């Protein structure tokens, strides 16, 4: 379900999908995916509103997508063998992202 949340970073109200609810020391927070900015943020429960139907009907500016058959690579450094090489990994870490961006350039 799409709702509206206030983003402190962007200083505006954004459409979002709530992914998880977390209890903090004195309030609840929600982990939200901003559908127009394609990023995850945490917001306080009081900064969540029900979206108007007209607001929901506007097409999203960002879409989730996947790169078909693209596997992340990361830099593996062996101090024993004194080598460094790119190897497949399960997660996109900063080295994998940088390597992929260099390939796109």
C-alpha cells in the first residue's frame, strides 16, 4: 500500500511503501521505500499519512529493476600470496559497485 511520508533529508512529503515497523526507545519508526526516489529511509510514525487517490495515480519517477545475469564482483586481496584479483560475491559492496560503474564508463 502506498502512503505519504515526510523525508527529513529531502525536506518534502514523498510517496512510499512501508517495509518494516521498528520500535525505538519512545516511538515507532518505519522503514520505507520511496517510490519516486528509489531509496530506503526511516521515518517516525507521526510522519506517515494516508495518500489521496489522485496522488497515488501519478506515475512513479523511479522503478525497481534488475540487471539480468549480472553478478557482483569484489576485490579479493591475499596477503599470503601477495595478489589482488576480482572474484564473484553474493552482495554488492562498494568495490563491486565501483567496478560495475567503471565497466559502464
